[in-house]
C-alpha cells in the first residue's frame, strides 16, 4: 500500500516539476524506489530469492548515473538546467 502511494506521489511530482531537469530526475528516482519497495514486499510474501532485487538495483544505479551525466553535460554546455531552453528536447 505504501509503495503505491509513493508511486502516485512520484508521478504527480514528475508531472508538476517539469521546469528543471534535476527535479525530474529526483522524481524518477523516487518512482524507482517505490517500485523497489513493492518488489521487495512481493518477494518476501512469496519467499523468493532476492537476486532480482540486486539486478534491479544495478539497473537503477546505471540509469541514475546516466541521468546525472546528461545533467552535468547540459549544465556545462548551456549554463542551466531549464528544460524549456533546450530546443533539442522539444
């Protein structure tokens, strides 16, 4: 139940905080944490192994590193992280 509330709050914040790229990345990380929490509870409930959680954490770390590297590149080239100023994204 908590993971569903977290997921919905993450989606709402993703939709409302579309001005800055950093805020969008933080909202995506919050959504990933809610998915991780629901997957953890599901694996505990069915007494499965937790190898899937390690794979999921590895993929989410790779996704967040890629997002941060894009953020750093955009800030170095343009000087800000406003999404409206980038013509290549829209």
